[in-house]
C-alpha cells in the first residue's frame, strides 16, 4: 500500500492486487460493501492520519479507480469541518463511494532513461506496442488494448520503473505532446540500443 498526499484535504492510496490478496480481499468485496472492506478502509484512514498528521473525521468522499491487473487507486477527500462541529463527529465517517474502472494501462515516468529500460524489457517479453506522450516534464506510457499482451507481466515490468497514473488518456493527448503514437516499444528499442 502506498499513500500520497495530493492536497491539504486529499489523499491518494494505491493498493496492488497483492495488497488486497494479503488481506483476503478481492475487488468484488468493495462493490459488495463487505465488513472486511470496511475494516481495511478504516485501517487505511488511520495510517494516512498518522503518516500525514491529519485528523480525518466527518464526511469522507472516496473515488475508487480499479486498474485491471495493477490493483486500485483511491482518492480520499475530507470535507472541511468547522471546529465546533468536528467535536461532535470524532469517530464517525460518512462515506460517499464511487467506483470507476480504468480501461487503459497508463504509467508515468519522471526520467526518459527508465522509459528506455522498460522498452527493452517489454521487447524481451514479446510486447512491441504502446504509445508514449510527454506532459509537464513527465512521460506517459499507454497501452490502450490490454488484451493484445500479457497484461500482468507488462504491468509488473512497468511498475518496477514507474507509477500508474490517474491522468486520463484524453487529458494527456489534449494537453501533452505525442512522442510515439504507435509501436512505442519497437521504436524506442530500435533507436536506443
């Protein structure tokens, strides 16, 4: 499990499929609203509270993005409470949960050297596709058709050098620049030996 503070009242929690299976959970448990899921959620909020020194109480909005083989990303947004109201809600959470499934594998890289290393490893696996974009000094590697490859192996290789992103492919295409439109792995391996 990886925690990241996005703003003063927003926290991103990334759970891999291994994190979920270690706790005896599946993605389906979230939709079923199971007791195990509630326990995990409260543990995550406690850990985030300790790590970021944030008092999480009151209404908490949760957006969950499932990402096929990688796991899931949750964005937890805490509503601002006035001080007098917060004393009344010390240990209660009002959850508003929405679940969205992400169709593409999109990973962000801070360094082009890592993109080159990943491309060489993916080529060894027999994968040659993908697209590469750049936006705000960050490289985005996207695989839009996950069925064309062994998604689990590709996700594992990508996770070694990068992080999954919450940026949508539409935003990246609109505000970023296309570096390689198709067959990104094949092209990178050809030019960077």
